[in-house]
């Protein structure tokens, strides 16, 4: 199968919490308070698992810390894909919005960290 992704997915084990969801037309879902388990990340987005039903096209703010670095990336994440599972969980695909390419080195460093782990 031909890989169509813009950048390589890296396995990750992160916990995040979505507190508010928003859309560009000022629609906001406040106090959503849903924990998510991030399973992979790339220069362009991330994948996560949650038991919550999260609407497509919504955004949330994320603070991401990778590997042993103390650097945190603050970015907006847009939910673009969802797959529901028989156990009641959902896998979501998201893209980063407005994350400058200058931060690509963070993902390159994390990939090296995983290789040397």
C-alpha cells in the first residue's frame, strides 16, 4: 500500500484533556471535559482514542510535550476524522492548525529519541 501521508506518524503515549471545543463561526461547547489518549503524532497532526463523541470540524487547544524535552508546543487541533468501535470507544484523526514549519525540528528530535530509546 502506498503511503499518502504528508509526514511520518510516530507512536506516542500522551494523555490530554479537552475542556472546550469551538468552531470558526463562534460556536463553543464549554466544559466538555473529555480525557483523550494520544496514540500517534506527526508534523501535521495527531490521532487519539476517546470514549466521548466529539463532533467533526471542531477545534481545541493542545499543549504537547514530546520525549524527554522540556519544550511544549501550544497549537490548535482540528478534528477531521472519526471511527467508532464496538467497545464504545472512538478513534479520531486531527490536524494541526497554524503550527509553523519552524517547529518541525521538535518532531525530528522526537523521532531520533524513539530510535535511540
